C-alpha cells in the first residue's frame, strides 16, 4: 500500500499511542477498557510506523504531500544535458 501519512502526523500518532498505553497501564483498572485502549494504541503505532492508513486509502486522503513514498535521492531536479565533444580538440 502507498504511504499516505505524513511525518508530522506519524509523530503525533506515536505520541498519542504512547500516552494511551501509559494511561491504560497506570490508571485504568477495567480490563475491557484496557484491551480496547491497547488495541487502539497498537493501531495508531502501527500506522505511524508504516506511514500507511487504510482508512485514509479508502477516503483518498493523503497528509504527506506529493513526495510521500518517493525516493528522490538518485534523481536531480532538472535533467542535465550531456556535453558533446568539441570538434576543435584535434
């Protein structure tokens, strides 16, 4: 699946997942709420790590812009013309 979660949103999802897990283990005593909160936290952490959200895919939403998932390290912004050998070098 194509990446559709931006870096900023992935960081927010990771932070929310961590806070939710901490709240669950230290303050919530109901086991059902603990399980549900742990599952929500796992989904948030997973989508943050993979930077792919299936819900965003079906809603055609993309929060990472045009460059998400593209590796541009090997491409230059504008193609450079090849230098032709000059005829004066005889």
